[in-house]
């Protein structure tokens, strides 16, 4: 079984090969993958190491947690597991649920053709009063 280890607080612009060399000094079975920004392809400051040996994982956590690497103190701990129910459904946990319906309010500067022009509101009010008070001939 593979053990996943979170490694955070990596310095900006760090060299992944240099860090991989540091990890390989503990064990050759440790693999590291930095998490990169989608747009800039630069490190987001953390990554994950994996190993098949629990002893290596514990040694890595013990030795590297708080270790200063290129001016940054690393944060190293066991990675939290992802929600297995989400994985089993292929990531489509909410696929069968209907989306909550709500009335969408759209704000626009364009004139609303259904509503009268607000500049004429006073005149329209007077006209409505005249029509309401008008008597129909018998």
C-alpha cells in the first residue's frame, strides 16, 4: 500500500530535482511531485511524496518536519485521505441530484421594455388617477 506524505511551505522558485535528491538521501523508494499552478506552471508551495514503506514515511516526517530548506521551514505530515465515496462514483457524487432551482436576478443598464420609463412615472400616475375618476356615460 502506498503512503502519501504532504510536504508544505516549500520556498518559491525551488528546484524540484534538488528537493528530490534530498528525499532520495532517505530512501530511493520515495517519489515526489510538486503541485504546480495551472497557468504559470510554477510551484504552489507544496507537494506530495509517496513511499511503500511505513518506516520510510515515519523517518521522512520525523527528519524533515521543521527542516530548513532554502530559507523555508518545511511542514511534513501524513496526507489526509480523499473522500472514498467521491472516488468510487468517479467524482460524480452529485450527478443524480437535481440542481437547486432559484430565480436568477440579472442586472443590466439596458432599458426594460416591460416596465415604463421612470422619468414619466409622475405623469403616468396623474393619467391613472384621471382615468379612475372618469365616469362612463350611461
